[in-house]
C-alpha cells in the first residue's frame, strides 16, 4: 500500500530560505523512495519543486487544483500542469481546495509556507492528521513549533526534522501508528 503524502508550502517563495526549493525537491524524491505518492495543491513554489523531485525519482505526482478546469487552472490561476500525472480540478477556489487536499492525504508535510500553508496546517491539525514540518526552510515551517505551543491545544500529531529523509520516515511511522 502506498501512502499519499501531501507537501504543502509557499507558492511564492520570498519568505523561504535559499535552500528551501532544493530541500522540497529532495522531499519529493524521498516520498517516492519510501513508497509514497506525492499530493500537492498543483501550484508553484515549494510544492512544485516537490513534484519535480517526485517525477525525477520516477514516482506518482497528484495535484489538487483550486480551478474548475485545466483552462482555468492555467489561464486564471496561472498554475503549472507539468510534473503532475493527474490533476483533480475541484472548482472550490483555494479554501475549498485546501480542505480536500489535506483530507485526501494520509499525512501532510510543510515546507516554508505563508498564509495558505497556515490554512492547510490548521485544517490538518484540527483533523488530527499526521503532520511533518521540514524545519530550516523559513516561513511557517520555522514558526510551527512556537505557534503550536502558544495555542495551548496540545502537540498534535506533528514530527519535526531538518532532513527530508528522516522527516518522511517519521511521518510514515505516524501514519502506520494511525492505521493500527
């Protein structure tokens, strides 16, 4: 059984560290190496680089789009279609897409991140979804520990690491614990 691992992160990468895109690409490769399927929001930035990594490793990459069609995905949202084996067009804009994206995945890993990533983070947290945070990539990823602590809602099902390989291993362990 392959696990569906979502990579969520900044589509606009200005707040990310200089190595965040390469780390996202390595994360996509690791998901495939560890028998996973990559799921993203079919967007640019760190999720896109994870899709590049997954495809370079010969894996399956699924995008869940906010658009209603390929035409809208490309022309209105200006989002990519390459590096995806399948794109599901939701027609639910970003907020609806984010809900479907996190719920369709077995776990969610966060790389860098801005407001949309925070939305996906809170959905996954509230749904008690297994989560991973790739620290050292900037944005939300480097603030997540503090935010979780400050919110006084418990630690959630979150693992943290700076190494993509170890992080994917930890996330898969969480998923397997959930399925027992």
